[in-house]
């Protein structure tokens, strides 16, 4: 039990084995995840990304969790694609607060080619500030993916969100295969893949296991795996869902780390509703990336001074940027 663990990169995970990991005694699971984590990363370093919604609301998709869908009345004010100068100002602010990666999100089912051209300019501007870049724009064509890669984009975020079986309970306007197709394009283009999901949507243990299996059994693990806790927003269909046991969220982080040892698992949406102690356990379970800054896309994230105090209390440091 206490002998050293050698991280192996596998792509053949089966449901039973993953459910058995989930079912380990909590201390055994976290110990295993932490051992694997420190074989691959400095356990006291966390990568810091900031998010900006560059195009907000009025989305044609019906994702049941999302306040940006045009189908639900979440009271959100829609905004068209932002001006480049405003995006760069926000990126500069995020950099001065300590973020090393700037993630730009757009409420599109899929972008138009002209949108992609404007996003490429944003990517180039943000890179010129010395930050890593990530965008999430919905489904992409081959040509659009190539444009983003040539424009120097570092990461593309496109989440699978849940298991294939549960997907149609949450989203009916696109298929799981649509998601997999875009992910394949991004992987083949050479852009780093950021792909994860949301838990706390009323899914079963098997759905959570199957989501992680989808991610880990890809030919190459996503470099970045965001694990979001559902942020319940008034007006969305998932408002009022029975909250997930926080310990099950922490278990999900640990199992993700064991299955994808070299990936950065991001403690993503939902941190505003988590205690400092719960976040500390997530970091112990192998999460080593966060969204930092007072807002996620449209909902609240912890204030930066709360995060700085938490880092200080836990002795955590920024992982820095490969562009520093
Ligand atoms: N429209 C694009 C798409 O869906 O890929 C990009 C933006 S979309 C807001 C990005 C991701 O945000 C979703 O895939 C989902 O994982 C996450 N997300 C959206 N609403 C959320 C919520 N209420 N709680 C947690 N995560 C959420
Ligand atoms: C991810 O996995 N989570 C982020 C980012 N990728 C784009 C988005 C979280 C959104 C939470 C709800 C909101 O603020 O609108
Ligand atoms: Fe649109 Fe993305 Fe929200 Fe779905 S998650 S409604 S695609 S913005």
C-alpha cells in the first residue's frame, strides 16, 4: 500500500476498475492520487488562469446548466463580441493580478469564419503581453482549427461535460459525437486540448466514471482537465438539482488524477461555493490549476484577495508561465 507508485499512462480504463477507485476508503484514494501527483508535478504549485466572456448570452444551444442559452431566462444581459482593445485591457489586468493564462469564452454553438479572425487577433494580442492563451468558441471546422493554430493559440477548451449516456438529458441541440469531432480536430492541429466536465448535474456514479473514461481513453490525454461543480443559476433547468456530496467532488478530482497522471486537473467552476478546507482537499487530491479573478464567465468566482490568502495559508505558489 505504501510502496512508491509509478505513474503509467493508460488508455484502456474500464468502468468496473474506475468504480473501484471511487469506492476506495477516502484516505487511501487521496493518498494514491497524491503519490501519483507528486511523481509528475511540484505538489505546491498551481497554474493560474483568468477567464473572460468575450461574447455573452443569446446562445442557440440548450445546455441545461448554462445561463447563456437563449432558451432560458437567467436575467443575463447579452453582449456582442468584444472590441479587441477591451479584451487586451482585461488580459493586462489579469496578468497584473498574477494570472499566467488568459481564457476567452464565447457563447456560440459554432463561430463564423469572420469571428475566428477576430479571435485570432485577440490571441495574438494576449500572447504579446506574455500570457498563455486559451479560447472556447463551440464547434470548429478543420479550417477554423488551422487558423487558430497558425494564430498561435495554446489551448482550446471544449468540454464533454458528462457521460455519453447522460448527455441527452442535459443537451439536445448537439450530440456527444459533435463534441468528439471538434476535440479530434483540435488534437490533430497540435493545439493543446483542455477538456473536462461538470459534476453535480444529477448524474450517477457510473456517469462520472464514464466521463473520466472518455477523457482518459482518448489516444492522448487532454493536457488540461477542468472539473466543474455545477453552478446553479436561477432560470436554468438544472436549478434546484440535489447538490453533490462535496466528498464525491473531491473523489472525482483524485480519480481524474490517477487516470491522467500528467494532466493538469483544474478545480474550475463552483469554487465560490466551496470552503477553503474543501479546496485544500482538492489540491491534495491532485488539482493544480484554478480560474482566478472575481468572475468566471457570467457567475461569481472567489475574490482575488480570498485566493491569495488561501494560497498563503496552504503554502501554494503560482506554477508560472512557459512564456515567462
Ligand atoms: N459555447 C461554448 C461551449 O459550450 O463549448 C463555450 C462556452 S461554455 C459556457 C464553456 C463551458 O462552461 C461548458 O462546456 C461548461 O462545461 C461550462 N459551464 C457553463 N455553465 C456552467 C455552470 N452553470 N456550471 C458549471 N460549468 C458551466
Ligand atoms: C470550464 O471548464 N469552465 C469554465 C471554462 N471552462 C470556460 C466556464 C465556467 C462557467 C461557469 C458559469 C458561468 O460563469 O457562466
Ligand atoms: Fe451555449 Fe456553451 Fe452555454 Fe451551451 S454551454 S448554452 S453552447 S454558451
